[in-house]
C-alpha cells in the first residue's frame, strides 16, 4: 500500500515538472489550510494523501517527519517531492530533515509543540464533522493576551483569556472560569491556535449547549527563580547537539501519534505550577475579570501532561475546583490503582467525592490505548462517578482534544445555583 | 574587521568543542531573548557579535542570512558555528540556508515577515534605551484576538485590538482609536509581537505621556473574493521554486536593512483595504468597543507599506481621520511632489489641511536615506504642518518603528474636546 502510494506520488511529480517549475499542483490536491498565504504545497488529496514540495537545491537527503518519516525525491525540475500514505483527519505537527537538520517547512505557519516551532498540516474532516470548530456567523468572544507578574516564579507570565461574546456588553454579569492546560512541549497558545477553543466555545454558546464562561490558558512550564525550564530541554536538544531524551514519564510528546499505553500516564505534576496557579494566576483572574467566586464556579482541565497536572492540582485542592477534565492525560491508568490510597486517598470516600466533584471527565483517542478506559472503570468500580469519552479513530493529537473539549464544556457549571 | 571577527568566532568554537558537545556558550555570550526556552544559541556578546550554532550533520554548506550572509563552519564537535560582526541594536529577522534550503532556525521563536515565519534575534539596547518597551509593574492593557466577517473580502478576518488598562473597569468611558498597520510581508501580529506596542502604550499611559486609546491592528493584505493574495507571493516563491521577485514598488521588504531611498516610497496602496476598512473594520470596532465617535477620535498610522497605505487611505478620507502617521513609509519623498496636485490635491489648501489634520507625523530610521526628510521639507515648504522624527542609527527595522510609535502616540488625541 505505502509503496504503491509513493510511486503514484512520484508519477504525479514527473507530470508537473517542466520548464515552468512554478506550476500549481493538480486541482484535486488542495493547499493545506495551515500554509502561509499563497503557498500551494503541502497539499492534500481527497483520499488524505499529502504531497510536500521543498526547495533545497544542494541537499543530498530530505525527509518529511510526519509521525513516520517519508523520504523525498529530487525531480527533474530540481525540487524535492514526496506524496505520503493517506493520513488520518485532524491536526498533525511535522518537520523536515534536510541533510540531517531538523527544521520547520517554510511553507506553513508554525506551531509550538515539542518545545519548538513546528510546521503542521490539517487533514480536513467532512464539513459536518468539523462544523463545531468552524468559524460561523454567531456572536463571537475574544481571546485576550494578558501579561501578569508572578510572585512564585519571579517573572512576567503570559496567559490567554477567552471571554464569551456578551462579556463586554453584559457588564454586570459574572462568569464561571475554566483553567485549561496544553500538553508537553506546547505553551499557552496551543488551545486557541491549534485547538480553536474560542471557536468551539462561541459555537456551543450560540447553540445554547454550553454556559458562557471565561477560559484561562496559561503555560504549564513553571519554574522558580534560578531553576531551568527543564521540560523544554528535550526538544531544545535539537539545537544543543545532545541526544533527544524520551519525554518525561507521563508526558506523551505532543502531536505525535500515540502508541498503546499513551495518554498521560504517571504523575508528571509540577508543584510549582500548582503554587503559582493558586498564588498568582487565580487571584489575578478574579481581580481582573468578572469571575464568579467559589469552587463551583471553577473548572480545571488539560491535555496529556496538562491533564496529569489538572488531576495533580485539582484533586489536591477540591476546596477550589468542582469540575475536572483530563484529555489523553489524567494521572491514572497505570495500574496499581488503589482507591484507598491513590492520589492521597481522595477517592477513599466515594460518596463524599461524588458530592464535591460535579464532573470528573476522562477523554481519550481510540488509537491511544486502553489506559484511560481502564482508569475510568477502576474509578467506577470504586464508586467514583466519572464520564468516559472516546474519540473515534484519533490518536494523541489535537483533533482528539478538540472533540474532548466539545464533550466536556457542555457539562460545566450546570449544577451551580 | 569582518575577517578578524570571524576568526575570533572560530577560535571560540574550537574552545567549546570536545567530548561534551552540549556545553554552554561562554558566559559573556547571552542567549538571544527570542530563543525558544532552554536554547543557548544564538547568543549575543557584549559587543553585539552573535554566535549561531546549528545541528546539520550531513549538510555541505550552511549560511546565516542576517541582512548580509555569514558562512558557517563545521567544527570538531560536528556542529556548525559562526560568529558575526557586531550587529546594530534592535530586532532582526534572519534565516538559515542549509544546502540551499532557506528555513527558520529551530532555535528561536518564529515571526511573520517577508511572507513567512522567520527566525529573529534581538540585540539588546542599554536598559535606559529599552525601558519604554520593557515589561514594568504598571497597570496593563490587553491585546484581544478578534475575528470578524468582512463583506468586502467575503471571508473571516482577524484583527488584534489593544484596550488600555482601565478599559474593563471604567465601563462608561469611551476611547479614541488608532488604526495601526504592519509592513510588507508581515501581518496583524507584527505590532504586538515584534513591536511590543501594548507594552509601549501601557508604559506611556502609566507615565501620563499618552492618552488611553484603543489600537486596532489588522492585516493589510486584503483581496476580494477570487483574487489571489498577490502581495505574499514574492516570498511564497521560496516554496514555489520561482525566482524571488523584488518587492512591489514602495514596499521595502520588512525587516531587511533598508538602503538609501527605502522608506515606503511610491504608492503601493490597496483600494480594497480602504474599502474594507471603511465598510467592515471601523463599523465592527465602533459597534463592538466603546470607541469615541468622529474623525477627531480616529488616527491611522503604519510602517513601510502600511505607512503608504495610511497616507493613501487617510488623505482620501479626511472626514474620517484627524491624525496620520507614516513610519518609514508615507507615499512621499520620491520627488515630483507638487502640493497642488499630489495626493489628489489634498495639500493644495495648506490652511484648510492644517485645520483638519491635527498631527501629520513622518518617522524614519537614520540609515534609511533622505527620502522621508525631503518629503517633510517639501510639505513644510508648501505650508503643511508636519512632524519629522529620525531614529538615530537604525534602519528599516522594528526598532525604528518602536521608536516612531513612542514619539507618535503622545501626540494623539490631545486636541479633542
């Protein structure tokens, strides 16, 4: 299958090559929606194959690193091409390897993942499936870039704050707040840039499927003065000439296809983040925005490492959060779960837990393995109410997390008086 | 000089190389502030030389393209290094050429300029000089990402809207509005990402040097349905294998060092942008934000091509704008200026013009040539009041434009009753 497809790709490339090397790709190969304006490549065929083209006149070996690698070939027009096998729908980070240098493709916008700015393609879904994250003519909220000072980290930090469509006009209203975290190697831009969380939320609110809320997106990577930002160092290795270490335990690489057993297993929880969040972030938000007070107006969720962080922070502070979500990451599922002792014994008294936690949500892509489902079943077995959602056909990637968010957001703040 | 510096750089590289290739640079070479977290290179010496390091094990030829090009050398640790000549202070886009492929350096954040995502270094100024664009403990406004529908272009457009620190609390106040444009090959993110306009404005407001205002940053590249985004195609060429054409007349490439005669000469003015702005953008802003009405509460400014656009739009619509600024771009200065006929004769009646236009501001970097100064003198000769500002020692780059903005903003909306 793969070989057949690759050959088909080369055949196409030969057809294009000729005196006019600026020819456009075949009409049925549509430019990736994440390309820079005017760039025809990479392009996506109706069957989800992707053709890449790169200008590298003196290079010896080019490879597209898109989950697996695809070697490129230099065609008669002097350009490098490859057509991949059909890709699954959704958002995929990728890089080029140019004679061993791993870099972004200049043809696309760049996205912070794995600790640096990657390229990306978006394999489109059928219109009906992507409707919930598509721009539509509905009232629209905004995403605000907010700088604030942190006493805990001793520096300026940047958060992005979504406010719902009526925030600026309904000036007496107070809104509940969701704190929403990115994954390993990503940053505070992930949810609105890669995840389209603002678009999803606007659409849900317009359909009255979710309550208007404030969403706070901050950076999980938090260190005290003098400490190094160790979580980033793995990918920083590409510019530092040290072997790229495996991701930290429980922190599946963002945007890579997750194998079985991925999904934020194991605790990679930053106590510094928790301290910063409780000391600096939440007070800043509640001082600056019209945030409704109290635990039943606060939710916390995150993806992958951000899911593990959510469980770490929120389960230790149930006086502050009543809604909890982990998307491909929860801190559970590794086995050895004991409701009496795990997570500091927070699950030991199921009735008390269920009374306090209004929603405990566990989401996962179906290609990510059984860990999260197992954890959900263990919780259910222990009498802990929880909601398990499985995204069909998706892996450890942003489409899983958009879908998780779409399922999770409507459950929030429904039980508040 | 250059050769001496290059040799010094190589000597340094040799010193670092050894069994541990992950060694950090010399203590006096400080990581570029625009690096991704944890990346030690590129780093900047006290004398403003920059050392770059790239991992490209199988490459034959590497070059840093930073204004001029600097060839890299593969050292005994297998990595590529170069140390440049001393660079001028401020923000500089750069790219790598890896065996002929022009790409961003994975070691830095990426910035949209020349139509794609470049790397960049920031050569720091002395603290006293950079104070005005440094994060300080003052009340802070926010930059809001705002999607809106355009009837003129038939699609969704994205603007960034700065609102001042008291906007959310002083809920009865209305604010004047500055429409602020980026340069060729850049986009609506340029002013707050590369330009730090929000930080500058917060600092000016805190010192009571500027009036609180809304700042609207939109994308200059505007086409009607079915038209192609031609302005981007020049740099898109890198991925399209056609020779990179020169920038359009009057549109100096963003971020490149401007030679004499640069500075937005010649009219590269989009009538579609003007139509979109008047039909869609201004009404959206005045419907959505607490914008004070009327021409004396509206200013327009831009850099390079955005300055030419500002002159094109505002001088044709003086019933809508009372404050006008061009930073390294104004549409004037080419010679052949005739106050009776140029710009549709808007300068013919100097007294009437001076009464209408409260501020006409022309800014330029001292390294950009005499065109803007000549234009200012021509205007003065014709009796047109204008303010000329020259940024010492800077070229066609963001430091010139940060400084222009710092000089321009305090002049705005002072004569409003």
